[in-house]
C-alpha cells in the first residue's frame, strides 16, 4: 500500500527539477561569476530545488486528499441517512463519488481497496487506521480514532461523518481566506526575488565596467558568493514567513 507521508518525485518531475536547476545555474554563473565553472560548483542547488518542489507537491497532494476524503464522507453520510448498513454505505458512497470525480483520484482508489478488503472480512476500523497512518493527515487520523470508538460503542455514525466533513470544510475555507490575504504579498515576494538578478543584468549590459572588478579574481568571487548566500538565505526566510499553516 502506498505511503503518502513522503512525496516521491516521478521521472518527469525529476527531469523538470534538473532542467530548472541547469537553467538557474547558467543564469547565476553568468550574472555572479561570468564563468562556466560556476555551473559545476552550483550543481548542489539541485538538492534544494528538489526539496522545495517535493514540499510544494506534498502540500498540494495533501490538500487534494483532504478534499476528496471530505467528499467521500458526505456521500457515505448520505447513504447512512438513506438506511444503508455501514459496509453498504461505503460501497454506495464510493459509487456516487466515482460517478462525480472518476476512479483515478487517490481516495477513489483507496476506498475501492477498502471495499475489496471488507469483502474478505477485514475490520473496517482497521482499514481506516491503515489509511490514516499512510496519509499522514491529522484530520483523517482524528476521524479514524472517533470512528473506531463510535463503532465499538454504538455512536451516531451519520453525525460523526457529517461533523467531520463540516470541520474539514471550515478548515479549507480558512485556508482559502489566508491564501487570498497573502496573495498580494506572495506576488510582491516573487517580484523581489527577481530584483537582484534584474539589477545585475541591467548593470552588466549597460555599464559592464562597474562590475568587471568582481569577475575573474578570488576577491570578487568571494564577494559575489557572499551576496549569493545572503540572497539565498533571504529567499528561504521569506518562503518560511509566508508558509502559514493552521
């Protein structure tokens, strides 16, 4: 069974990271060092690029999984309200979900596997626990604990499904509001990320004699490396500040 707690890059995504890194290396090597040897020295940037890209894709995947899980819970709650048993409600909810979103989504495949294993008499709460462990998503884990307790104690399952779906919806709404508030700031940050490169490019093209003392000598390489490290630190700090989680 797939573990979703760590995102694994596909070959296509790895190639995108490599191409982006080579492009960045070429740009940085020319702007900061005017040397092709800088590209070789900057190859470790690939590690940073892959890490940032993996973090981005992992967060995107987690948001999609949580949305899909909420939709699945709503369909199952509707089936329970219609009088289906728990196991049949999962089957009915999955069928309605597939009709709307298709079979290729993560939760469609996960719940399909759960339904097949239920037919082999696997306990439903155990299957949910496995999904929660592999997803690494707090809301799914919390729901699973409440679900297992309520199933053993005879709680109101329909209310549990509906309440969990509503809490996930509320969290998604808050995240969208935060994204809306931060959208302008993120745009400003992206522009500021490009400003140092734009300045170096402008000065290098219009007044190359101003920058010529910084190229081709150890002192210049040292100074430009310090500037590059300062820029990298500022970039990572800005990304961390704008990464607000709830």
